[in-house]
């Protein structure tokens, strides 16, 4: 079991005047999990939502297994993609099974970094 707590983000790209953001995380694209919407954080939202993923031992330490986290801002017609984080699961897991805090760069669709995600 991999527990992932999406804590917060900082200095996200201001894609809308009033940003109400949420994040979607997945290892398997068929099984995506979504945070609650942060209505007040703007470009520095806080979610503090915990996700639990079931993985086999091989996937946990495989050098190609990744977790993807996409951040979106609510919009009346279609939600706006703020940025994406992709991280190797093996980089997130501590050998001692202890809790780790990790800060990762959020990449815009162009591939340029803009903001940080705390997990």
C-alpha cells in the first residue's frame, strides 16, 4: 500500500482571476483519485488529502512506475489545466517505510516549471 498525501502547492501559474483548484492523482489511468477543491488558496492552494494506492511489490520499486498528479482550476465551461507533476514511485518510497516529505516542480503544458507541489 502506498499512501500519498497531497498537502499543498505554491506559486502556481495564475491561469484564472479567481483560482479554485483541485488535483487528480493516479498510478493506473483507469483509477484516478481527486482532492477536494480549495476555494480560497488561489495560486497557493492547500488540500491535505490522503490517497491510498494498492501496488504489488514489483511496481513499488520498479524504476519505471510513476505517479501522475495534475492540477486544475475550476472554470464555468471547462476546467483549466494548471500543471502536472510526474514522479517515480521508487523516489517517493523510503526503504524504512517512514513518512517522507517531498517537494516537486509543477510543469506547465509547455514543459516549463511554474510552481511547487508538496506531498
